C-alpha cells in the first residue's frame, strides 16, 4: 500500500509537470519592468530569429538558388584559416572576427542543421565547440573590439536557443557566464550603460543586436540581460527612433547609414520574429529612400555627414540595411538598391559576413526590385531634418540639388551644416568639402573638428566674431574641454560638443538649431517646375547672430541647354555690424571670377558639368567676391590650413574632397545684409546662359530668368499687405511667389483682375501660376 501511495504521488507530480509545461506561454506576454511595458520572450524554443512555425518555410527556402549560394559561402568560411593565412594576418581587430572564418560559421550551420533536421550529433558538436570558443575569447576593452565580442554573443546565442534541448544544465550556466564576461568587456559595459541611445557605438550592434540576442536566448535561466536591454530599448531607443523616422531620414550621414540604420533594423526583425510585432513607426520604411534620391548617375552617393570620398568608378551600396528593410517592408524600390550589390560578404572596407546567417533566415528571395524612374523628382524630409532633394530626372544628364535646414542636431557623425546645399550635374559642382579619411581625417582629428565637420566646409553662411570661442571635448585628454578653431560658423551643441544622449535633450533649446518655415513643390508633384524650402537657422549660431533665414527655390527649367537653376535668398543680422558675413560655395576645381559672377567647371575624371552664379545681392557697389584654396589652402580656416592628404584605401582619385571655395560678402559693415544668388547649371561647353534680372519693390525682391519669375519677401517675414511687381519680355512666364501669408489672395494684371481668388496654404506660402509680361498687383 505504501508503494502504491508513492507511485500515485509521483504520477501526480509528473502529471502536474506535464500540464504546467503544456500551459507555458507560447507567445509573448507584456510586462511592466521599471515602469516600462515590454514584451517577455515566450517560454519555448526556438524564439531567437525564428519560431517553430517558421521552420517548414525555412526548410524550403534553403533549397532556392539564392540560399544555396549563401550556404556555399558559409561552408567555405567555416573552414579554419590555413597556417599561411594566419601568418599573413597583421591586424586582429574586429574585422578579423567579422570575417567569420572557422568555428563561428561552422557552429551556425551545425545549429541550423539541427534546428531543421534534428541531427543531435551536430547539435553536440556546435554546443561544445562554441563553448570552448567563448571560454577562450578575449578581445580586451578597446571600443571597436566590442564588435568582435558581439560576434561571439550572437553565434553563442544561436547555439543556445536552437540547440536548447540538447544542452546540459552545466553547459547553459557556462554559456551564461561567458556571455556576461564578454558583455562586460564591451564599450557599453554590463549591465549596459544607457548613455548613448541616439548615436554612438552603443547604438550599433552591441545593444541593438548582440546583447538583445543573447538575452532572448538565455532568458529562462538568466532574465537579467534581456531585462536590461529591453527596458533601454522601449524607454529610450525606440521613442527616439520613432521621432527621427517621422522625418523619414537618418541623421548620421551616408557612411553611417550602412551600420547605424542596419543596427536599428535588427531589433525590428528580432522582436517581430519573437512575436512582439513591429516596434517602429511605419515611417521607418521610407528612411532609406534618401539613398535612392542621393544616387548620382555615376553610382556615387551625394555625401552627407562623416563620409569617405569614393574612388571612381564606384558604386556605394548598402546591402545589409537594404535587404533588411526591403524584405521586412516588401519594398521594391529598396530591393532594387539591394540588387545593385546583393552580397553581404563585401561592403566597403568592412566584411559583413556576420550578417550572412540573416540572409538565410529573413531575406525575401521572391521580392523583385523596381527602378526609381516613376518616383516623384522631389523628396522632402520633415522634422527633425528639414531637408529636400530635388532632381530633374533619373538619367545620366540629370541635375540633383540638396537643400538643408536642420531642426535638431544630434552630433557624433552629423555636421554643422544648417542652411547648406549641394549641386550635381555631370560631376559634383557645389560640394560638401572634406573627407572622413586621410592623413588627418579620423574622428576628432585636427581636420575633422576644425574643418570637415564645421560650417566653413559647407555651402552655408558664416558670421565671423573674432573673439568667439568654440568649445570642443578632448576625448583623449582626461575629459578637459579644449577649443577648436573659430570658423565663424555654427555652434558646437552640447557642453564641450557632446553627442545628444536623450530625446528630451534633443528637443531642448541646446540641440535645437533651426526651424522649417515653409516647404513645397509643384505644380505637378511628380515632376515639379519648382521645389521650395525656407528655414530659420538663427539658433544654429551663438548670440553673434540675431537672425538668419535662408530660402531655396530649385527650378527644373526643362531645357537641354540650361536644365536647372537654384536661387538662394538670405537675410542675416548680426549682433555687431563689424561681424563680417560670408556666403560660401565649395568646388573641386578652381572657380573663375568675373564682376558679380563666378563659374565652376568640371573638366576632369569624365565630368563635364558647370555652374554659373550671379550675385544680385549685395549689389555691386557693396560686393566682395574672393576665392580661397589651392595648394596649402585646401582646408583654410581664417589663417590656418588643416591639411588632410588622401591615403589608401580612400585615394580619392577625383579629389571629391575639394580644394576651393568662393566667399561672397558685403564690403561695408552693417547689422543686416541680404544675399541673393542665382546658380544656373549646364554643360561646361554651354556658351549661352539665361539672362538674370533682379526684380524688386519695397516689399519684395526676386529674379527673372528664362521663363521663370521667383520672388521673396525682402524682410523674410510673411507678406500680408498688397504689393506689386513688373515683368518685361515676351511669351508665357511661370511665377513662384513665396512668403505669402496663408489665406485668400487676388491678383490683378495691368489693372484688371487676373486671378479672382486663390487660397495660399500655410505649409508653403506660395502662389504659383502662369502669365505674360506686365504689371502685377497682389491683393489680400
């Protein structure tokens, strides 16, 4: 009887255990941790990168030619380096480990095979080999080597999760111990410091993928790692990104989209596959469209932020973020960008072999790319950017113009380039000068902090106060603030020029640098005649500037001879009339000056474009035009050159970093000055440009050229009283009247009603219409 009771008790315990196992949640539940509502991993495996329901489709995917190609590459990588290959390695930095040679690729394939086919021998091999690798891995604490530690974490996490039921309890504890040890060696430390949720290395792989992956894998036995990371993500990382994504762009420049935005996409995939759904605003889908619009006909991207000049011929592609975004959002235009270079194993100077496994797991092999030919020719990126790119087409003869305001400034790899512009036509014409490479091009190098990142290296505005000091944090000098050169430009945001470290800080006055006042394009939204952007960039400067407003009007002239023009109007007021104001335009080749005009030509490297600028304000009796540059003055900052010679691998064979700039300034001191510049774009063989005529009365100033008339409020304030303008000539003109107060307006021509009533929208303040020469009266 006693034996029967014991048997019954054991049976009851076993039945209760089976029942509780069946009742374990198979889907995520949401739980509040430290005041943040977060998803909790389901108590089932696999849950990292894939779920059991994904496995039948994954099994079929691996039979496709694309998957077989990736599998073949991973099998080749899984072979250990030969002694000769090891002897040839001179640098065991993170790129050495990111090549995924040997055991890391090998155990990924073994764990994947067990997941799909159930071969327990392969699971045991993966478990023991990876544990041995983790226990021997020691990379030090130097920041970039955090990425090597991350490669160990994600590979170990795959083995842990995918081979979970084949692991001994002691092995799980050993894995967890090594995960924590490696995490502590990372730049963000462990528990991870939540001090760079917007930009910086912790906003890359280590938080967004590596610790998140390990935390999900080990959650049942050790929930702390996941809890630390998930609360950081939902409290700080995700809200900040959703704010940025509403502007449908990225703040860290073209070179860092490849890594930083790719890293943003990993938790999107990881948590969605875990069962938590999409973590970002739907606007994230369109962030990478900026790359499509920046793509020049020669394949090079129009640069932004800390970027490397590309050796021509070049095709800078971003396969990792393009495949992650296109596959997640099923976006054909992004798939087209991915198809330009559908290889994750080679990208720039950095191997992306550590992402090959995700190609197998997540890439949509059925998605076909679509060329951007039917996209609208103008794209606007709203708050917190205020950026616009306008094109005349997608062919080899197109003109591309970028116009920037900047509303918030993140820092790190972002530049102090509020109000800047770039122009491309058959070669770079008005350029972002400098390079994030070279003999003095690295982060916080003399060239980087004194020239390349600064306003003086961009086509923007300077107001030079000779006594101004620019604080710059000295990263290598014990945390003391040092001073960077006075370039006359925009302020270094943050105490000692520190990267913004929270969304609250970003929205504060300190990191707010501008405001878009108006934007629009039309009248045809698909192929606009005009693209308009206006902003107030006063806050980008210190109190030396009382007011700085810049307006851009890009005109698609739809002419083979002179296909486009960019009109730039500025009102600048200084706190001291002796603070000299400068209007800048940078070029690769030496410009030629003549009267109130200057010309930039491209004559080398297969380029053949030209821009011709006419200065209408300041007027010629108060105008000074100077050119700066050439040998010894390529990076000239008010008396000092900050040389940065090209070095391998970025030899910059077309000198896209530039060597020249034109400075336009008023000759006489004044508190307030206005600049009005008309830039015509053509082939360098063009010998007949459009005549340029200034239009003005008490309230407006503007330009008449070709069949276009463009006006601005002289004061840069919205016009709310009647004004007039006169146009001379023949034929039909297309008018773009800006700076109108929102509401109803009436237009008279030669004393008779021409437009009985039309409503001007608050978003752009523009009235666009067609009419012949004559005297016009605008009535409100």
